[in-house]
């Protein structure tokens, strides 16, 4: 499908890794806590990884890590919706920081006889095949017809000031993409709950991140650290099912969506529309690899109608029935180019079991780069229709996670949320705490 390139890319730049926090609650088998700085960087076009869903090209959250011996710096897309991590493993002038396995003395390809090669994941299919050297061959295919191909391998990853040996990943040396931009990304960091995901292999009981919408700052935290200044988190359990269903992703961060409010008004949504059906279709996933939020058609249309009704006297609708932003967002408005900010818009609140997520102000509308109608810019509602994408799920993207502390607790199978100024959180954690621990200063 046709797409508009988005001009904002969030980068989780490698800042520093402390050897440990004095108050860390990590187990002895887990690496020490590690923290990264989050920055928003303006770019002309956005590199993206091979995408699992057609709309996953909007924005990429990337983190820099050290892999191999001697250590090589690589850039990987942080994706809570994927399991198998992978790196580009061939020398490519278009790749920013390619990983060269020949240079790493700790690099070990996974043989076909290994039990790892027979591990069933949602990211590569069984039965596995072998390459001419009898190494485990991996092909990761995505819904937008892109794919990556290579060998399963193990190597050292550095986190928390320590080296973790034998981390399994895909060493990809070829692929096909629907976008030439894909080759510019070094790799993908799978962060879901699967057995081969990065966070599972590293042994962290939890990880958290906070994305700022204010001043291009934020933080990603592996492990645990005291945050007495943070509003108590409200937790919602991660949905788990015992029986395999064809359309239910059992290793995703899936939560129970119980309702939606617009301007304090609870929408009349039948419970059956918010729960997965007998095939597993209709689950609600929290995904860092998606920018905006997408709802199943019937729910999206009810939300769209109510938001349109509550804003009809505040902002002017685009009035172009043929214009659909990103193939799934068909509620757009005309805002004068000279106008700073938006009028008082109704807050949209997603209600989960035990927690909620409120979307207000500038997070409700998105200025489409390059789209101008006369003296007006085009701004689209940041909720979209997943039916238009052929995706049978609710997907909550990172745009609506801005200024919310997002904690993924694997140990207790829950997700915690708390509203916070993420720029302040980054200053408190990245400034005071790191100086107390005598970490290196920021080189930026």
C-alpha cells in the first residue's frame, strides 16, 4: 500500500551502562540493571526494519548495544511485538553499523542438531532447514511481504557492565523488503515474552521505558531501580491462554481492553467486541514497534463518530473522503498553518482491567508532513482502523505511550502504567542516579 514517510524518528541512543545500581533487586542470575537515553531526532526519512504488520513502518525505536569479541557497536530496533532478535551480518554500505561475525571470536553458529534449532517460535517456521554447512537456517517472513534470511547463531551481548555469553539471535545475510529503507537498519531486538526473546534470554524480570513528547528525551531501563518520585503504577494483568488459537499471539504483551471514554463519556461498546473470539482474533497488544493505535473496525467507527461529534464546532474536518492517512486513518482535519496548538479537545481514555491510558492534547492529532490544503495543514486522528490493514487485533502504539511510565513485569505477568513527565524522569534517573554511581558522563 502507499505510505507517507514520517519525519520523526525516536532513537534510543546508547548513553552509558552502569556496572550496577546500589539498590538493584536483580537476582544473582540476572545481569545488572542497565539504562539508556531516549532521544527524538528529526530526519528526512525514517529507516525501518522488516515489518511484521503493514503499518509498522511509521517510526522506529532503536537502541545501540555491544555484541561480539571484541565488542562491535550495533543498532537494533526495539520491538516488543517480536521474539527473535536479528542482525544484518553482511558488509553493506547502506547499513549504519553492520555486525561482522568473522571479527568476533565468540561467535558460534547454531548447528541443525541443536535443540535451539527446533524451538517453536512465531517468528520462524518449523521444520527448520540446514544450510550447506549444517547450520540452522532461519527465515523470518512478515505480512508486508518483507523477509530476512540467515543463520541462527550465538554471541556475547554486553549489558549492565557485564558480558552475557551465548545469546541466540539471527545472523541475517540476505532479505527482501518492500522498502529500500530497510537495509539501513542494523537489526531488530525482539522483546516479547517468547523463550528466544532478548529480555527472556538476558534474564531480566522486568523492563521499563518512558517516551517524552516534550523535549526529545526519555529513558529505557532494563531491570529494577527505585523511583520514589514516580506516581504509584497501576497494573493490568497480561492476558494468557493455555490453548493455542490460530490468531492469538500468546507471547505478545496482551491486555484486557474493557472500554473507551471520549471526553468522559463511556462509549456503548458490546463486551463481545473487546474480547478475542474463538479463533483468538481481537486481542489487545501493546507494541513499541507501532507508532499509532489501531482498533477493530466496529469499535473504531464508534470512537470516530463520537470524537467527530465532540469536535465539530472546534476544528474543521478535512472533507476529503478519498484521503486515508497510512491506509487506516480516515478522520483528518484542516488546521491553519499559522495556528499554534489545538483547541480544547476531548480526552480519549482506554480502559484496561485495573489501569487506564489517557490520550489528550497533541497526542490526539498528528500533523501529516507535506500535506497542505490552501493555508491549512492536514492533521489526522491518531487512532486508526485495523480492518483496513487486514489486522485482526487492537494494537496500542508508542505515540499514545508518550509521557507514561511503561513497565513490563515478566515475573508477575503484568504491565504497569503511570503518567509522568518523561523528560523529568530521564533527568532524575540519567542525572542524579548515574552521577551517584560514578558512571561516565554523557558524550553528547
